[in-house]
C-alpha cells in the first residue's frame, strides 16, 4: 500500500507574527501506525518540497506523548519531514491513499493548491482513499471531481471545530474555519465535544476532528484498504 502524506510548507499564521506549521502528533501517530503495519510505503510531499516546518508549539504540547517524542528524535522521521517531495513532482504518481496532516499552516497553502487538488481528485476517482485530520480537511474544501461536484458534497466529514478554534483563540486569525467551509461546499459536517477523538468514514473519504483522532484515521485507512469496516 502506497500512502502520500501531505505536509504544509507554511510556517506563519497569516499576517500574524506567530510561528506555525504541521502538527507533530498528527503526523507522528499515523506514521507510527503505518510503520507498525509493515505493509505501507510512505511518501512525504509538500507544496514547496524540502523541509516542512513543524509547529513548535505542538512539540511543546507533546512532551508526554511518547510516540511523538520518540519520532521527533528519530532520524528516519526527521528525513521524512525535512526531505519532502514537491507536490508538483508527485502528481503523476499513483497512490492507494492520500493523507493530509493537519496544523494551522495548512490553512494558507493547501486549500488552493492545484497540484494537491489534482492528486486528491485522481486518487479518489481511481478508487483510492482520501483522508485528512484536524485542519487537514481544509485541503478538501476546494477539490472538485471530474463531474464538477465538490468531492465532499453530501459526504459525512469532520475537522477541527469552531469551538476548538475558539478554545485556542485563533478563530479570528485564520482565513476561514473548516466547520463552516465544509458545510458551505455541501458536506455533512459532524463533530463531538472539543478534543474528543472523532473519526468519520464515508466510503473512501476518511476524516478526523483533532489531534486525538490522528491514530484513528490511520487505523481507518488500513481497515478500508483491507476491506474491513473500521
């Protein structure tokens, strides 16, 4: 099974003087799940290629998270996140699944990325799995299928909630919220209480609400790929 893990190249919170990037546990936990499976070939990619910036606050917040901390210090994981391929260089490749890692950085460089939209559309239309966690679903909001309909139209999805945005005091610092944008393009948005693990599987579309949902999304990808129900 070949999985493309997509990371943001953006390390700034828009016009605000705050560092951001991809969120450590949202990459580390799925990476760990896929590695443990022993049957997954992982490819990392980002808009700019090269080093994808980790959100430094997510490293601080993960001090008690053994999986994240072990991988943060792991040379192979470091190479995986610092030597990403350009999305434009992999858009012609075939993947069994695309997984968009979350983090606030995604909100600026993934939603309008034409290369990523093409990769997601092709993967889905060729029978592959499309997945994302936390802020990662922002990358799905503008993807249209060949018939002109939005990928998420009439499909059950989840993502970081407006309540969670308010809790971290960033709802006024982002271009849009995933909750509102997903509903705007016709998705059936679902959520649970803030910070609760919540994974939504609608056929070959798999989404997770927040960092606590990252492991569940990875497990759901493996289950779906093997034909079992998560």
